[in-house]
C-alpha cells in the first residue's frame, strides 16, 4: 500500500456531498438524513443522480459516476457521504481514475457496497471510513460516532469479552476490509483487497452460514488470508435470522480455531442500527490476551 494521502478533517459547518453509487435511495429516508446533517450545521450538496432510479441502481453507470466525480472535483466540498449501499459500485470502478481521487483528497464515509470503492481508494493511498450512511443509519439514529471520528478525534478502542476471542495473540497493521460479500466478489479482479500485513475486518448481513463459509473459502483459496496479521469480525446476521447469532459465532469459532493469526468476533460495526465508524487504512492493533481489545492508531486525517 502506498503512503497515505490524508484528507482534511471535517470542520464545523463544512459542505458535505451526498452521493449514490449503488442502489436507488428512498426519498423520505434521504430527506431525513439530509435534514439531520443540516441540523448539525453542515451544508449539503446532492449529487446530480442522488434521486434517480434505474431499476436496482440510482441511475445509469454514467450518471452515477458523473454524480460522484462532480462532488469529488468540487473544491467547496470537504467530505463525500454515501446515501446507501445495495449493488452497483463494482460496476463503475473501471470508470474511476484513482489519480483524480488523489488530486482531490476528501473524506469518504459509507459501508456495505462501498467496500469496493474503498478498496480501490486504499490501493491508491487514500483512507476511507466504513460506517453509517445518510439514508440509513444517519437518518434514524442519534449517538453515532461518525462526527467525532471525522473531526480527527482518536477512535475509541473496543474491548472484547473473553467469549469473543477465537484465536488469541496479537496482530498489528493497516485496517482493511469491509462487507464480506464484496470482498469475495472482488477476488480475481484488479480491485481485490490487498490484505498483506493488514488487520482484516469483515461483516455482512442476510447470509446463511453455508454462504459465509463459501465466501471465506474463496478468500482463503485466493490467498487473501496468507499474510494478514489479524482478523476482526463485525456484525453477522443471517437471512431472516434462520441461523441464530450464537450458531454463527460457533461456526466462526470452529472455522478459525487454532489458526495462524489472532481472530476476534463481535466488533459492533457493519449492518447495525448504530455501527462504529472504522478508519480503513489507519493502523490497528488487535490484542487478544487477558484484556482483549482492538486499538487504533492516529485517525488518518490532516
């Protein structure tokens, strides 16, 4: 991974762009999220395709790319928040030039399908923040941690319970990863997550245990796990809760028990009502001893 280019911290009253690179956005939820941002004192600029709908996408590939690039190129915009996930970001990666993002370093905040974009950015040396989205969590939840994190405050370490420890030990490196289904779908492409030396984070929703196993096997066989320093698992909720959470945890314990790197489950990040905001690209240390915890280095902002 190249040396990080740090975007400026989010200042009070900054202008925030809201983009839609993936699925169409529910208008009422979008309005609620934008109203929330404005109530916090931020100015909001919508991407040109933000309210577009083209089947399962928020506009055509060209419209979604242009809407995002307009925000990226706008010098008045300090950060780009994403309205929602879904599907569609992987379709447009080849249309995005990492050099353009490096020339216009901005905070990127989102999750789920944005895993694909964030992997491309990180490979170019640009950090991103895996967390809540405007028309999802920001629209309906108070008490989220995205604002202090994006203002450059230290990311609070997470303490695990002893039952969250799958493989004890310690691993340190840049945080990489995101939504498991996206990580698996990127295997074999130019944008596959580069996890060598990293603390690999993953989470997902709506996946039964056998599907989780299939995706983890794909990552394992692709070599993604070969040189990681540690693994931390966020939210994992099966489809229609067919597999109780404890069954998923037990599967993960069985899958990774005795592995060559430390593993912990239960990080409150991902598809949750109140997800943690994680700095992708920042140094992270997973310390699984008598006081298991995930600790973060400096927030990657200038």
